[in-house]
């Protein structure tokens, strides 16, 4: 099945000791470091470790075979339009940080990720600031080019590939996917979706600081490339405004609508070439681009047959069945269980690591299913095994960590997953404040990035 990514006993001890060291220093870091330090000015050193974080900047061009009939479910996300509109009218979607301002406080469960955030902040914040500056004037910088919509779309996708985006797609803007705090900021009725593939080797080491740093570095690379692509669109005579990786919209529905993948049971976008081992970014534009269509790659069918992430999730936060939520039929994650575990285990990402499509690619998974009727790698330690930083143990198929109650608790943090309306902005010291605008990249720093 390819290269194995198992740690030896000493490396697992180091994984545990690293976690314990971070926990030991966390109270000190919480008091001495600002929650969102402005580190964009810190120079990035060309050290070898950065290669393990670097995203793959190769466009996805390999053909994807058609799925077997048993794996076909239909293109797009299953929606109940009347219920979706009703939910939007009752309570529009809100920015997660605005909805839960306690996430910025000193007791935030993601504060335990301070080491990975600290080391990647210069690159991520720098990319966010460059994108924010370019968005101050999102309008056209040249007369409208004499290209047909089809020609313009082909040229835009060629430029995206040249810049190093793994995939790009086009779809229609839908205010129901846009957070209420950012209504009216789109510059057109078309959305361009960009994807970059996260470093493969580092992802296989999840959960770990190395894997989390690779994820954050991928976001930084994506920010820069989408900013440059927006500049190219403006140079053709149209407006373009990238949203930023923290997001002003739910990006996964846009990516599905643009034919770039399908919604997995783990709540993430599954792409044919890299599963959910990728990062997504969107921009609005008034360019007359040809819209792509959703595609049934067979990924939902693979999820239905596989369900490895459901069994392997250490927090037990992934349901085995989809159900309706706000007019969308999906597997709704238990955020109250997922969030604190993610924050205390360097981003966790076990659900990403154990996905066969992430590891082997959809063509290999489809080929194995066609040949044997089974999911490639299922019930093997090669795919399902992971090392747990809280105890330094390796967990293979049929075994997962037993998490004590305190792992799910964060003293001083009261997270309400059923909250539907913002409760106001709170500064890190607890004082009421205003939501920072995005003119200097503060939006990207709201989560500590």
C-alpha cells in the first residue's frame, strides 16, 4: 500500500513529552503572549523543517474514473429548499467567532494549539495582510477584455494552475451560505473556489504539531495564490474579492457546487485526488465566468461503505448517518465533543488521516471496490493506525483512546453549540468591544493565526 508512517517507541514518547511540555507552558504563554500576536513582521527563516509544511502546488489533472453503480448517490449536497429558506429567514448563519466570542478569550479550547500557531503566525498573518490590502480596491484595474465567457473561464483556470492551485471551480453566489456579518460585501454574483493540497507526509503523522503546521502553512499558500488570481481577474476588467481563509462564508457547499468534490461523513470536503487533505478559499467576482456543475464522483457512496472516520474518531463526534439540519442533509458533527479534543491534540485530524481517499486517492479506492467490493486499507493498521499525543500510545484498528471527562472540559469556557444569535464581541481581556474589520488582516488573526 505504499510508504508506512509509523513512529517507533521513542518517537511516541517524544510525542507525549512534547504534548506535556506544551501543556506545562500553556498557563505561562496564556499570560505573557497576546491571544492574537501580530507577528506578520517576523522574517521567515529558510530552515529545512519548512519543507515538511509546504503544500503541494501541482494542479490536479489526472482523470478520475466513473464510480460503480453501487457507489452513486447523486451530484451535489442533498437539500430541502423550503426548509433551508425557512431556517435562513429565522436565523441566518453567523461568523463562528461572533457567535461564540469566548473563543477569543484566555480560556479558549484552541489556546492549547499555541505552539503551532506561534511558529506559523508570521507566514499566515503576512498572507492575510497582503490579501486584506489588495481587497481595499477590489474593482477592475483595466478595461473589460474582449473574451467570451468560455474563453475567460479557460484563461482563468490556466492562470490558477500556473499559480499552483490544485483545483479551481466556479459557481453561483448564494447568500444563504454567507455569514450575516458579511452580507453585502460580495462584489458579484459568481464565486471562484480555489483549493490547495496539504503536505502529504506531514498529514500522515496526525495528530501532531507537524501536521497542524502543515495545515496552517497550506492556508498561507492558498491566501497568496487566491490574492494573485484576484489580481489577474481585475486586470481583465472585472471586480474580484477573496474572502480570506478564516472565511465569510461556508466554503464547502460552494466547492461541492463547483464540482470539486463531495461532502464527507466527517463534515469535510472530499476531493477525488486528496480527500479532505486540502484547504479551500473562495472569492466573489462580477466576471462572466461559466459556472461548473456538481459531480457525483462516488465519494458519498465510498463514505457510506467505509465509515472508518466514524469508528476511529477519538472524541466519538462523527455520526454514522446523515440527517436534516437547516435544510441540509448531512452528518452533523458533535462540536461540543470535537472542539476541545481538537484544541488539546494539535488539531487532531484523525478523521482526515484515516480516510482512504486522502491516503490513496479515489481512483485506487474505486479500483479496489470494483475488484473486491471492499474499501482499500480498511481494517489495516497502515491506514487506521495513529499515535495519540495525550498518552504516547499507538492505536490500531478496533482500538481507540479512552478519553477522561476532563479532556472535554475547559475551565472558564462555556460553549453552547445550539447558539443561533451573536452575543456581542468580547476583547481578549473580557471587555466588550467591536468586531475588527478586515483592513489589516485582523479577521485572519481572530482565531490566533
